[in-house]
C-alpha cells in the first residue's frame, strides 16, 4: 500500500530543506514529505569529504534568506555548511519529515487521478499531487572519470574527489591534481599543507578571483545588508563580463599576476581561452592557492597528458611529473531529474526533448518542478525563488479548485538550441544529450539574473497564458 502526501520533495540537501521550509510557512495546509536516497541529509555537503572542501559562493547568499548566515567566514568549510543545514532542518522541524534510504527510480503521472506515483529502488510506492525534484544536477554515485591511457600502470593511489578515502595518507608525498576548476583550486592549497609538493596539472586554465575568506562588516550592518550587497556585486561582475569581456579578463589576469611567484607567468597558466563567465569563476579565499605557490609547496603545469606511468604522468611534450598520489578532479557527471524515469499517462519522458518554463517546470509535464540554482551566482538565490514560486502555484490551485497545472510551449516558439545550463564547461557539454532545452520566449529561457528573476518569480501572473489548468473527473 502506497503512502500519500500532497507534495513530495525529492532530496534532503540544500534545496530540499529550503523547499520544506517554504512549504511549511507558505502552504501550511498541504502535507509533504522529503524522500532522501542516502542515509543522511545535507546532499553535496555530506557527500564531499575531500581536503579543504568549501563553498565556492559567499555564505551570505548561499545561506537561506529565512535563516541568515551569521558566522564571520563568508567562504565556509564543508563541515560548517553541513552543520548549518542540519541545524536549520532541526530548528524548523523539517528533519521529522525526511525519509531516508528512499532512492527514487521512477515517477509516473496519471491525468485521470491527478497524481504522481513514485517508486523507490526497493519497490516502495508513494503518491503525491505535486512532485518537487530537489536532487541537484549531478550523479552522486560517480563523478566524471576521463580515460587516461596507462592508468592501471600507476603504482600509487588514484582518487576522485567525489569519493575521497578516509584513510588516504598523502603526508610527505608528491601529489598531482588533474584539473583547473573549483575543486582543483580548493584541493591544491589544502593538500599542500601536508604533502611534500602538489602540482596542479591543467589542460586549460580557469579564471580565478581572490576574495577575503571573512566578512568584516556583517556585525556592523547585519547579514541581510551584506547579502544584498553581495547579490549586487555578483550581478555587476557578471553583467560587466558580458558587456566588456576583454576588460574584465584583463582585470582578472592582473589580479592573479600580483599574487604569483616571479617565475610563474600568467600566460599560459592563468590566461583562459574563453571569456569570463562562459564557465564558472573560481574563488580563491585569501589567495591561499597563490600563497602555496609562493611558498614552494605547490606549482602549476599547463599541458596535456600522454599517459600514466608507474611513478607518475608523462606529458605529451615528453616531460614527466613524478607522483605518489594522483587526484582526478575532472568534474561531475550531470543528470536530469536525479535520473528518475518519468512518464506521463504511460508515455516515457525524454528529458532532452523538454523545454524549460521559468527555469523550473517543463512543457507537457504536469505538476512537477525541478529545482536548479544559478550557475553565475549562489545556488540558493535561484533555488529559493523556485520554491516560493512552487508555493504560489500551489496556493493558486487551491484557491481556484484546480488539480493540474501544465506548462505548454506557445505556438511559434523556436528552440534556441541552448541547454538548461548554458555554460561551455566540459561537464555541461557532456550532458547536452540529457539536459532540457530553452526556447526564444522569455518565460521559456533561463535568465540567470536574480534581479530580473525575483519580480518574475514573486510577482508575475500564474495564469500567464503559457500555463494550462485542468480539473479531474472527480473535481468540482
């Protein structure tokens, strides 16, 4: 026999806990449950355990607006973030609604019954009127592993950051970290504290921005003021990057150059081949990466890999990097809807054939939203807007005694060919075949602009002409 809740939230991470708070406070008459695949809450912040794991956005905007971040560290350690999430869930009684060990493998919609039937990997069934998928966008079971020739010949340990061994001993050892993104930039200075030397081996560099790890003004002006300021600063940097990419790129490179050792040139090691914000900007708190390089504990090599060897990595130019430990910080494997097999009235749903509506719902898929945060700002800014819109929609359905809400792509709309997340990063390109797409109509585009999204998600009409409504046969 299946259990029923009016709303099922899938995932008990940053998004799911925030969604639960909004449901409790803005839709108090609706029952809900959170189904979590793992045996612990916290999502990303419980999964990742690699050295130095931290936020790559400031905590005043990554934290919840309803429970402001009050600690001085604006770039916080993963364990501190996990504690913050679990304390939030406990404070508002959200933890009592979480059901662990429920990995959702399929969800089927019935128009006749106006409900979703959700099935777990163990065969358990739940039903709901509205399904809210808060699973993030990457596969928890495995990160992306590039196929490096000769990998099996390496005599040392090869580790992916997504599954860090608790017993890995790298003290006094030579470490090579393959990658140039936020994870690599975090790992290198953290591991350099104990390792004999850490080399960041990158095929191509990323844009780096050094920021203070602590916020000095929060006690004076309050966390909400700091949050608003940081929203505006992040927005301004992104807009400037889009309008004057060459100037912003020059400024970012100059900022890095001031902190590098004299023998490390900006080009090629810190001169990306793309414009700022075509991929995510990597934050370097207190310039820790550059400090490790100046101290001689870390270095950077920009080259391509020929093959692994028994004692390190041979580069295509013939050079050899000696290593005892190799960390493959090669990225995530992106997935849609937590890899849940969706169907509507018996018809399987191909996620790549869907078009995104207001960054959260999908053409022809009733009573379902997927919580996806920003790529150019803190995840929570967008996630909270999505949760609040879901609550607005649910309250609209209640007021008008409507059972079903289905976005419909208007006639004449054109597919832009852009995926849901429009970045040039490798992990996004690899997922192009599974991600939903955007259209040329405003409501069917991901704006990635909090200042524009906020009025659209908080104040725009629910019955905007692109949302279709229906009652079931048993409705009034």
